[in-house]
C-alpha cells in the first residue's frame, strides 16, 4: 500500500473506533478505564494488575483506580497467588461478568444495526474477510511471527 492509502486506512479505523466509543452504553456508571480493565480480566482470568496495565498500556495508578472502582461495585475479586504470595491474581465476580456481558451486547447491537442498515450482503462478506485481515495486522510483531495463519476467535 502507498503511504497515503495507509494513512486513509488508519483514519478509517480510528473513525469507527471513535464512533464505537460514542455508542458505548453506560455500565452502571463505570468509567471507561474500569470497563477496559474488566474486559482484560474476563479474557485472562487470574491476570495480575501489572499484566492488565501492560496490555492496556495504562499507568499503574490508573489500573489501581479502575480496580478500586470495580472492587467497590462488587465486580472484582483479588486473590493472593498460591505459589507466590506477593502476586495478586484478579477475577470478576458473577455480577461483574454479567455487567460486562450486558455492556458488550448493547455495544454490539449498535454495530449490528449499522452493518445491517449500511451494507449489502456482499459487503458484509467483504467486511468479515477484512476483519480477519485486521486481526492479523493486530498480531504483527516486527522481527517476530507475522501471524500469516488464519484468524481464530
């Protein structure tokens, strides 16, 4: 791709990202950071606060604030690691997992409505294939594996 095409593609991705953020439903009044942290914890049960920060590229103080917020709502459990007592593992409570699930369903409803209203059946198929390509790009690490295999959900 030419540089101008890459810039246009990046702007397009950012535009959809901004719109998805605008359409974010409120999750019991939780901050966006708390929602992002809860999504990482749901995806990686037993993750540590440090690992959450690394994945989200958040400062430790921002992660700590989000964890306090989640814990205050009863959405988070912190447990000492059995092998290393200095390490704290995080998991969501049933209530936290339910709240995150409802949030995701509401967010996905907007995107589903937008796709149905704006795209033809052929375009939906192209979008599915493009999603696989975007996922591969997201996994790319310079000097590492390019992730050329098929995407898995």
